[in-house]
């Protein structure tokens, strides 16, 4: 299949249309873009249509562009298309896109003053941004496009990168610094970078390395520093984790001791204050430890209103106190006996356990005294040789 070879042209696109005077002519269009294709045709897209560049005539719709080869074949192939182009050129002549090949877009479409100072670039670390360009005392400076805060960074262009040098509210100091540079910004960057490279323990700035084209050199210099910092970070993390575990264990021990002390007081019929134990209500935690289900509303009352529980010897019964700013609970008296009973049951169960942690399930096989004793009815008893004899 024949390929159309185009000659030099400008980057301004023109369409052929009926003008205001009623005659057909060429009109430059701003928001158009070139359409690459396998045939070497000069095509461009404007709005929803695709135009041929030499004639400015609409050739097909944008939706048909993916099937360009089919459209050309359906209309007689490239030879026929060339004939149509030449016929159109004989009527209208070539588009200014070709007759004025050195024409620039800004010659036809002057830049918007509001956008003229918007520059696309990358900072010294390679991050791409839009920057706003402004002039101060003869120096061309930049800030990030949308930066409006008082402390926004000020940048200067240096070897293709935007280098942050100070803050916007310090423009006078920025000027003094720039005035004092003997070898320009790049020379100052090189001086700082070389000073870092001369000291094995000093970090070489990656941004400076990018500006100077010495990134690999900086990475090699920084490698042992990075490794040392990583070891320090891991050590600090391990220390923090050890502290966390120690605090957690201390809190757990304190919590368990508080529960044990409260249970002992209940067994001894002493008053138990509803103390705060690491942000939790002590008496509410007693209910939870003994798996006594308390509805949500009474839970809230226990946590916020209950002061203490106490044994009344004259009534031989347990009672409670609550803060006078709160109302009395209508149901707590139903749950308090359950807690006291659960604590007493736990004591009885523990008294039935072997003090040497013997297990009746395996006949105290793990106990050091299993050969002579066994745990029975809450006590260690001597084995009866005759009863234990296998038959």
C-alpha cells in the first residue's frame, strides 16, 4: 500500500470552512491535535472530526479513526485519496500550515497572560509539578503553582531542575544570597555536594546529585550511611517494642493483682471500691472475668455511677453505694449476688486443685511425687500399693 510522504509544515492547524464573508477559506483552530497513522498522512483531530492537514478538509469522524485503513479502502484506496487531495488543492491551494512552515502557535494564539507564567518542571528530586514564575529584583524565581501559604518554598532553575532555596516571606534574604554567589547557583550546589562527599559520615544530598548528574556517585557514598541509619532505626524499633511489651506485662500484672485483691476483699467481706484500672471499671471487669452477662444499660451505670460494693454485717448481705449525682440502678441488686457467688465458687474450685499442679485426668503423671502420691478429693494422698496393683 502506498504511503503519502508529507513535507515540512508548522504546528498550527487550519480547517477549510465558510468564513464570515460567505467565501471558503482557511481558519486556524487552537484546540486541535495531530493523529498519528500508519499511512504517513497529515491528519489532525478537531472537536469530533478528523481533518486532512494540506487541505484542511474534514476526512472522517473521530469515531472512525481506529478503522482508518477500512475507510480508505472503502473509498478507493490511497491513490484515490491522493487524487481527491490534489483536486482540492487545485481549488483552494495549500493550507497555511504548509505555506508558512515556520509559523508558531503563539504567533496566532497569544498566550493567556494568566497562564503565561505557569511552567511545568521537576524539582531536584525528580518530582514533576506546575510552577508559577515571578520576577523579584531582577531574578526569575518560582513557587509551586497553587502554593499560597506564608511559608511556601521559593525555587530557582538550575541545570534543568527547580531547586528550593528559601521561603517566600524571605525574598530579601533570597536576593542577598543570590547576589553573593560567585559561581552561580550550580557552583554553590557543587560546592555543597563536594563537601558532603569529602566526609564519609555526611549524607550527600540526592537533589544536588541529580542537578550535577552524579546520582550513582551519591548513592554509593550514602549506602553505608543508609545501612547504619537502618540499623539504628531497627534498634530503636526493637527498644520501643521491648518497652511496649514491658508496659503491657506490667499493666497485665497490675490488672490481675487488682482483680485478685478485689476478689479477696469480697471473700473477706470487705468494701471494694470501683476503682479505675487502666481506663476500665474494676467492678465491671469482675463481672466480665467471671463471665456474668450484664445488659448494656446496667453496664453503663456500673462504669459511671457505681462507687463501691460493701458487706452489711447487720443484714448479713451485700449492698452498694453510688455517686449522688446519679440515679440509683433498679437492677444492679440482681447482679451483685451473682458476682459474690461466682467469686466464692472460684475459691472453692482453686482449693480443690493440686498445689503441685497435678492433673487427675492422667493420674498426676507429670508430678514429681506421682510414684508415691496422687490428688484425690482436694488432697494429696499416699497411694495404696494393693489398690494400685495392676491385675
